[in-house]
C-alpha cells in the first residue's frame, strides 16, 4: 500500500515520520542497518529532490544509518546499478529506503508518497532502470503525461526544496536508529 501525504498540511512531517516508521516495522525479515538511497541528478531541477534530501541527511551522523546520493555525489541513471551492487555487498543486511522525485497527477502535486516495496526510478521519464529499495519515498514535483524531460527541467526549485525539506524533517523525527531498529535486530558494532 502507498500512502499520500499533502506537504501543505502543517503536520506533514509528523505524518511522514509516522508512516515511515509504520512501513519499517511492517518490513519482513532481519536487518541491522538502515540505508537511504537518494536517487536523482543535480543537473535537472525536478530531479534533484533525492540528492538534496541525501545532502541534508548526510550531515546527521547516527550509528547503523547510511546515506548514498548527495548533491556532491549523486546516484543517477548512469551509476545506479553500480551503487546498488556496492550497497548489497557493503550492507548485506540493510533495510534500504529509496528516495526519488516523481511526476504525478495535478491533484497530487506537492505530495509525498511512502510505501513498502521497491522504487522504480526513471519510470516517469520512460527509462528502464532496476527497481531498488525495500521501502520507497517519492516527492511529486510536477505533472506527468507529456514531455517528461522538459517537465523535469522546468520544475520550480521552490517545489523541490519544500518537498525535500519536509521529507528530511520527517526522516529526522525517526532517527537515531534506536527509535526504529527493532531490539531483536540490533547487533553490537565495533
């Protein structure tokens, strides 16, 4: 199930935190690390939501939590496969939360979606990329349907920043890891 959160509501970051925590707790299987895989390019306004969230999250250090994809080191279509393989090797028991921009219907512009299951990056612009993540978060930055590449290039930066800030605030509400990693999943790290 995918949840839609209207970021114009004052309580949207609390709602994101609540629903993300709910998705994390309902995830089946053992995991001992949390990886945020923030997807997008810093070269296109509408596609920089993921790297912008990653940039903000990377400034917070917490044991067992890792961030891939920032404005300085983005994860995008050209390196997604390589980065996904690296994460699988480096973090074999991680719960991966994939974050990306998306296009949607006019009524959902400015909404965030959260749900269990993989994210299909590039689907909005008709790119075939491998699905990633165990949980997905998207920010609907513009309206889809026609000329998707042009739509992403002409997306308002304020829309992207507002969505990214709200997503980051929601995530920050559930960090540090002790609040979200079930006790039976915690392992001692050196």
